[in-house]
């Protein structure tokens, strides 16, 4: 995973959610996500959470924690779930992410940005945090559009 997607100068918020089909992921995939989370904790970022029921990770990178986060996730890169290994993002995925952005804006978060060239979203200037009701509601309303986008990475 490329931490720069998640790391602004002072504070980062990261919400990594899978597509709707991730809720139907196999136990092996969920076990892999759990193994990644445990590895990150074992490598110095103790506050990293287990994946949620949808296979996503929601966490806050506090000021001063960026370097610990980067080192821990780099050490666990081989265990990272699909979409968190700094894979190339296809033009089709970028198109899907842009459509997702438009949908999120139309569903209550008008300031939601378009994705960057790596497919990540920088929300550092928006003041949104993991679990923000507006963002959660908009993402649910746009669920069908998330399928073509793959794993959605939102950071600050």
C-alpha cells in the first residue's frame, strides 16, 4: 500500500471499503484481511483495526503516527488485501471511481472530490472522519457504482 494516499502533513483519515460483493467474501479472504491487520499491529501500529463485516478498514492516523503506519504497512505489504498493494489502477476503474464521486456528491456530500491518479480520495480538507453519517449514507446509496471501482480508498 502506498501510504502517501493516506498521509497528509498533520492528520489522516482512512476509510477503505470493499465493493458490495466484499460482503459475500469467502472466509479465506476475510482471514487474509485479519492476518494483514494483525501483521500491521505486530509491526508497530497497534491501533490498526480488524476489517469490518464488509471487508473494509476504517481508521484514523493521528498526528505523528504516519511513519509508524508506513513502516508497518510496508512490512505487511505481501499480506495486504487486493486494492491495498499499490497496484496499478486501470482506466476503467478510474472511470468507475469518477462516477462514484459524482454519485456521492449527488447524495449528500457535494464537496466530495474526484479520485487521484492512483484511485484514492483525499478528504483531508473536508473534515470527514470514519463513520461520518453523510459519507456512509452516500456510499450506501452509490453501492452499485462501487462494484466496478474495486476497493475504494479514502484518505486525508
